[in-house]
C-alpha cells in the first residue's frame, strides 16, 4: 500500500500561524495567517478534500496587521482568535482579538483561487483582548473542552484568563497571574493541558525535544535529537499521543513514535484516571511487545524554516506544516503505522 | 759296596802300549767322553770338521784309527808326528784323570745313598710298630666314649627341663612383680616404661586369667593401668605441654587399648581449643583498639600460629589414627575445614582492611606468605580443600585490587580534569589570554599514562614468578586477560570515554559549567587515544602480562572506535557550546534593540566586533590542539583588503535585486530559486577533527541564530541598513575561518534578505557606504 503523496499549497506571503479548525470535525480544515508588513494580511481557510486530494481555499482579509498566532474556537467553528502586530511609527505592539468569519466564507464556494484578493471577505471583529497594561501578546488559546467562553492569553510574563461574554462580543479579564522566573522572561507559547492528570509534557530547546514528567522535572524522561536546528513546534496527536510531530528551522518536519512519553498504555496497563480518552483507546490495545521509540518519518518538502505544525482536528492521521516562505504541506501518517496502531 | 770294583783296569794305563793302545785309547776315550757329554747335556757343538762321517775326525762317531794313523804317517813329517804323539799322550792323561775324579765322586754319592736307604729301612720298621699301637689305643678310646655317652644320656634331658623351668619361673616372677613395678613406674612418671610392661604382660594375663593367682595379678594390673590411663588422660587434658607431648600421650593411651574413636574426638577437641586460642589472638590483632600490625605481620602470625598448629595437629593425627581409615580422615578434614574457614574469615577481614591501601607489594608479599603457608596443610589434608580456599581468597583479593586500581585510575583521571579546570580558570584571572592548552593536554596525557603504568606495575606483582600463587591457572589466564586487560585497562579507557561523554550529555546546568576549553582538550585527548595511546597501552599490557588466555578480549579497533566517537561527540558539543555563546550574543543584540526607531547606521555595532573577536579567540584556541584542515579551493589566500573589494563588487550584484523595493513575491521567488541551487545546510551537524570544520560549525550556528532572530523582528529603514552593515562586517572577517566561504555568504545574504522582508520601508544603503563604514569600524 503506497502512501499518498504530500499535498502542497503555496501562500503568497510569509506565514507563521497555523491552526486546525478545532470545532470542525467533519471536514479537514486548517487556518493559516500570513505575515506581511506591506500588504493586507490574510487568513487562508484551507479545506482539504481527502477523497480527491484537492485543496480548496478561502481567503479572509485581516487588515489590522501581520498574524503571529492563530487559534480557532473549539465550540464555534466560525470564531477564531489571532495575535497580530500593530505597527505604529517606531513602535510594535502585539495585540490579540477574537474574530468571526463571515458566514458565506465556507469553503466549497465558487471563488477561484487566483483572484483571492478581490473576492476576499473581511473578518468581523468580535472583541479585542485589551492588553495595554500587560505588554505584547504571545499567544491565545481556547479552553479545549469548554464552550468557547474562556480563553487564555500570554502577555510577556503574564497569563491572562479571559471570559468572553455576550456571544463573545466582550472580553472581560477574569484573572491574571504573573509568572516569576530568573531573568526577564518572555513566554512565547502556552497550551491547555489536554488531560486532567497530565504528567507528560514535551518541550523543545535548541535541537532537542525532551519529554518531561511534571512530577519530577529535574531529569527529562526522553530526549530526541533528530533536528539539526531549533525545534519551533511540538504537537501530540489528539487521539494517539505517542505520535509526536515536530517542526524545525532546519526545514524538516519529523513524525516520531515516542511511546515512552505518551499516555498510551503499554499492553493492558490502562490508566484508570484517564477516563476521558478511554472510549477512543479501548479498541487499540496492542500486542504485548513493547513498542520502541523511533522516528517514523522525516518530511523534507519545505525549503525554509518550519514554524508551525499541527494535526487536523477531523482526521487524526493527517497533519499540516507551514514554512516561513508560505508553503503549507499536508501529510498523512504512513498507512502501515496507522494500521499497526489501530489493529 | 762291591760295585766299587769296576773302573779302569790297572793294566791298561796310559802309555802301556806305545802304538796299539795308543790307537785304541782315543776311541774308548771318545766313547766315554761322548757318554759323559750326553750325561752333562753338552752338545757336540765344538765338533770340528764339517763332516761327521769323516773317519779321520778324532772326535767323530765314525773315527777309524787305522785311517787316521795312515793319514798321519802319510802326511806328517816326523817332528809333527812326535808332536802329535805327545799331544795325544797329554790329552789322554788329562782325560784319564778327569774320569777318575768323576768316578770317585759318583762312587761316594752312591755309598752315602746306600747308607741312607739302609737307615730308612730300619726306621720304617719302627714306625709300623707305633702305628699298630695307636690303632689299638684308638679302639679303646672309642669304646670308652660310647660307654660315657650312654651313661650321661638321661641326665642331659633333666638339665634341659630344669633350664625351661627356670625361664618360666623368671617370667612368673615378672608377672608377680608387675603390679609393684607398674606402680613404681607410674609414681616415677615413666609412663612409657609402664605401658611397655603392661603391653608385654597383657597377653599372658589374658590367656591365664582362669587361674586365680593370675586373675589377681591381672586385676591388680588393670587397676594400675586404669590409674595410669587416668593420669595420662589428665596430662592430656591439661595439655599445656604442646602438641608433641600430647601426641605421645595419645600414643600411650592407644597402646593401653583406649577406644581410638573417643581419643581422636578428644584429641581434636583439644587441638581445637588450642587453635581457637590462636584464632582469638589473631582476632585481637584485628580489633580496632590496638594499632593493627601491618598485613604482612598479620599473615606471618597467622601462618606461624594457626597454620603451623594445624599442620602439627594434622600430622600427629594422621600418624596416630592412621588405623581409623577413611572415617578418621574425614573427621580430620571436617575439623580442618571448619577451623580453616574461620581462619580464612579472619584473614579476609584483615585483607579487607588493606583494600584501601596503596602498597601493593606488601599486600602481595602477605598474600604470598599466606598462600605458601597453607600449601603444607593443603598437601596434608587434600580433602579439607584448604589450598583451594586459600587460592580463592587470593584470587578474590586480586580481583578487588583490580577494582580498586580501576577506581583510583578513575579518580586520577577526574583529578586531572579538576586540575585542568583550575588551570583554565586561573590564567583568566591573571588576565592572560589562552592558557597553554597543548601543554595542559600533554600534562594530562602523561599523568594518566603514568598512572596506568603504575597500576600495571603494581598489579604485575601478582604474577611475579617468585610469588607462590602466580602459577595458578587463574593468575596465568583469567587474571591477565579478563582482570587486567579487560577489567582494568579496557575498563578504564571505557570509563574515561564515558566520563568525557558525560560532559556533553547534560547541556543543562552541568554542561554549561564545563569550560569549552576542557571539552576541546578532552576531545583531543580522546582522539590521541584513538590514534596511538590505546594501542600503546594495550600492547604494553599484553607484553607485561603475556596474555595466553583464549577468552575473547576487546579488540583495539573497538576501543579506538569508541574513543573516536567520544572525541567526535565532544568536539561537536564544543561547537554547540561555543556556537551557543555567540548565538546568545547575537540574539540579545537583535532582541533588545528597537529596530524601528534606530538611527542611521554610523558604525558597525560593537556586538559584531565582539563576535569576530570571540571567533578569533576560538580559532586560536582550537588551533592549539587541532590541525588546520582543508578549505575549499575557492578560498584564495587573498588579503582582507582585496577580498573586501572582490566581495563588495560581487555583493552588489547579488544583493541588488533584493534591495529594490519590488514586490515581495519577487524576493520570495528569487530566494527560492537560490535555495533550489544551494544545498541544504545542516546547522548542527557533526564536525570533523580539524580547526576549519570546528569553526565552520560554530559560525553556522551563530549565523542561523541571527537569521531566525531577525525574522522575529520588524525593522525600520535604518534598522535594515544597520543589519546590512553588520552583515557586511561579518562577511569581511568570518570568511577566513570557514571551509567554504560560500556558506557564510549564503547565510548572511539570507539574513539581509529576511531583514528586508521584515522592513515596511526597505531602502538599502549604498554598498560603497557600507564598505566605508565597515572599513572604518
């Protein structure tokens, strides 16, 4: 069985921001935010037709500035949040806002991809996350299992929890916490914990990906050094968290099978606390032989630094990666491995 | 006597007849003469004339007087005839007188012989009579003798009987006296004598015990013997008198017919007491309170006291209780085994105290003595397995020694590293740049090598020929190959590599504390080991220890590969660490600056100069230990100035399109096309063992960092120009360090291009101005 060839999609601008449309569970859809200082920035809604290997895209204008981070609401597929640079003269401030996509921008419309600029729709602003007191926003993430009402944002060294009220039209700062550390720390990335009892975390530093146990942070559980430059992004697969995706500025994307830092139980060792994922995992109990940590595949379709990778929310075997030169590549987990995990 | 009448007749005297007789006389004379001659054995040597048949020869056998006379008359003149006649007459006379003398003499002899014979005849007759008398006398004597014998016959038998009775009586007397004698002996303490008496009497008494008188004696004897035995046992138990006396006691007791089994139990129990005392005194020496004597002294004491005692006991036992058979031998073996094991436990405790010590020769001598002393009882008591146990102990100690040496080698290595750290830290305080790395490396290498040699030498003592255990199979084979070669040398080299590698395993807190120069030095050390030292050390070991064992040993190539891998990892880590230092500098410089509101560039930023300075310093540092390496041929030896001209002219051509404020797609396309033709750069890639490769790695890391940092910022027009200036400056100075200057160009191009992309108002500076600024800075 031959693996499908990767699907490549090119953007006109530099891009760093990539997210799956979290609330969408049927169609494979990614959102990409561009970075351009001179032109109006765009959000590309990229719809991947799995059957035909065809990409459909939709372009939304994001006129307030270049997009550094993007995240989609887990509850409402029309809602997303961005962090963007506002460049006033001699000053750059990164702001965050919650937007609603226009209704008719659903893909499958008849826009032809080449004249996207003319037919682009504009995002509807829902609210700003007012960060003037806290400094630049680094990222915005939604509460993953919530109803799309709570958002966390990182601003310099603060964590801010926002309550979105009145159908997200107003953001109220519910609480904030400041993170103390040695030196002048600037936090650039944050994630909601996917499990209540999460003890496994992966961090990227330089070329190494390390798996940590939060109960004992003095020694990494596992260190992977496959990249030859900095790793910018690490993503666990949502349903099979031994599959770890990393994107690096050596222009490579690596898919690893890191059993030792996953919550996937060996054999019949089922974690009782992990009830939320039980239904998905039950059928996957594997043969007794303990699998080894290994690199599954290295994808070299990119020619510039890869700053973002993410799994599709609809198809757990599919992921997208985005490099700085605006190239989006959609790949699948090799079939052999997929069947090995499933059966 | 009548025979004397014969002789020459008076009538026939010489001169009787002038003619006739004269003719006959010579013939007769001659006959007589010839006979005499015959008689006296004279040969007729002087017979004249060649022809004996000559009838004219006077002395010949066929003398014919007639012919002679004829001849004379015919041939001779008268005078001659006369002469011959006188001559003949004279001769005849002389012959006559001769004959007369002879006859006379013989006659006398004959007379005397006749007399003698006559006398003998008389004598014999007398003798015959005597003999007859003798014969009769002898007959009488025989007769008498027979008669005497007959009379003495019965008396002789009685005498024999009497003599027998006498002997018996003496024996009886001995028996009757026995009790008193025994008592006396016992009183005098002459136990041996007493036992001998008793032994002699026992059988007799046994035989005749049915007789009441003998029974009484026997009872007496038994009482006394019992007392004797009692006393012997007493003496035996008191036992202060040492093993030989005890052995004697036991011997006597055995002779007294005491039960051997019980005796041997008691003997062993007694010996145990004595040996335990020895053990206790040894244990006391072990104790913490008195200053423990050195191990040699200890084993000496043990050897003399305990092992000597054990030997005596064993020898005496085997002599005394040889009759006991295998059961007795087994008992002795068990005895020796038990005490031996306690002794061994003590010795091991003592040797364990010695483990930390450094004096191997003393230990080896002590072990040698220990082992040697145990060979005697070992031979005596093969079943007890003492010699084997001793060998085992020696082997264990040897193994522990090896472990100890390995530990101390490791400690020495770590000590060296600490020294190096201090040396690296010290000159920096003194303000002196670049400590003598090569010198430090040589110091470390030689110090480790000397440590290894010292360890080898001291371990070698275990296999010295004069040491008694060196010919054991363990020391000949396994000790050399598995212990020394594998355990000590290979183990040390491995642990050295591991220690070195541990410096690159933890890039967190620990790795940061490792001075980069140490990494570099270790890397070079490992590389040196790979190229020469390992094979040297192993050859040395193999020579010293003559490894004959067939067991598989780690080949040199494997170790070399490990060392090389370690060297490679260390060097790569060095590159990472140094790259990180420069990266941090660059990153800070990009992140902390407000690029939007920066002023028009007048100077190269100080941080870039610092980067170049640091890179130069690293270049010098690496150059101390590593060779230059190969550059791409493209890199000319052009001086800085000529290069700058060349590069700037080229730069113009290359940067020009990207600086023109065209659509970003163009730049994109352009850089993409450029990338299509350039190879992908692996930033953190393994490096080779040369200076250029190391420097290339460091610069790659630094420039890639710069690129990534630039992409995260937004630049104003002057910010872009500043980046342009900085990059040009870096290009001016960094090309000379790398293997392929194209790489530097490529990365710097990309930095400037990225900066241009991140600039809303990209107006590049004139290349000539850039050059001027750079040259000024």
